[in-house]
């Protein structure tokens, strides 16, 4: 069974923008595409798991999110990266949600749909809910990147990160996963 890399989007793959809703706001972090290509070449399937509460709050539409995700997929595709699927939880935090992180549901869905081995998979994100999502799904390793909100989280909630690996960015996460 293949293993996967589950990635948060905003603050992990692309620069954090409050309620990003347009493709022209997308800025992929330097080295992110190359890092994903290395992981993909090593046999990992790539997935994005993203909470997009701006939809539930009425700031933008699910179609806006889909346009942003399509644009991101196109940018990554230019570097030879194939994202298998992008899972989006559009609900606001106070709304009921099947997949909103820290729920592991989207990771279970990916496991079932793609025949993945979660015990050999990794979750990478910049927030505690990203890590909790991975822990809740039983992945091998959860990695906090210091991009986005990660550095602040490391400073303010270090006690919650005992089970996590903390690295500077996605490129460092890929090197750690690949043992480079």
C-alpha cells in the first residue's frame, strides 16, 4: 500500500493570507514545488487537506476556493508535481463538519479511496489542528513547519508539540521524511 503526504495549504504550501479567495493572491513558498516533487518521486502520494472557513463565514464561495486550488495545482504541475486530491472543509469553526481539521475524516477518506497506508504516511502543517488531524488518523509522523503560523505556535504552545517534528519549511520537512 502506498504512503501519503497530507499537506495543509495556507501557511504550509503557500503564503498565509487572511481568507485568501483569488488565484492572484497565491504565492507558493520557495522550494515547495521541488520538495513535493522529491516526495512524489520517492513514491508518496500527495494530498492537500484544507479548512476554508471563509466560505462558511460568507467571505467567499466554494467556487472561489476551487479556482484557487486549480491555480495552485497548475503551478505545482509546472514543476512535475501531481496532487492526487484536495479535500476542503468549508464550514466555519462553530458549524458541524465532517472533515474540518482536527477531524481525521479526510485522511480516512483518502485511505479508503486510494488504498493508502496511514501508518507510513505523514501530515505537514503550520497549525496545531493540522498535527492533531494527523495524530487522530494514526499517521507515522506529524511535522510542523515554521512558515505561516508555525513559528508562533512553536513559541506559544511548545508543550503541545512533544510528538511533532518542527522544521523551518516544506523543503526541510521533505528532507526529514526522506532521511536526507
